[in-house]
C-alpha cells in the first residue's frame, strides 16, 4: 500500500490524507450530534413517563 504512494509527491499524499482525516472527523461529529439528541429525547421521555406513572399510581 505504501509503496504505491511513493510514486506521488509527498505534499499531495499529505494533502489528501489531511482531507480524508478532516472528512472522517466531520462524519464523527455529525454522528455524535445525532446520538446526543437521541439520548436527550430518551432521557426526557423516560423521566417524564416515570414522573407521570408515579403521579397517577
């Protein structure tokens, strides 16, 4: 794998690697954002559901 990269200029390999890593970080940030929103709604639903259940019990 690395031997095939030896044919390219070093600056091009570094630039492409930087773009790939930046894109991966961006995707991870989006996944983390959606995960946190889902966790927030789950906590709210469970907490409010438990409070309602205890109030009408």
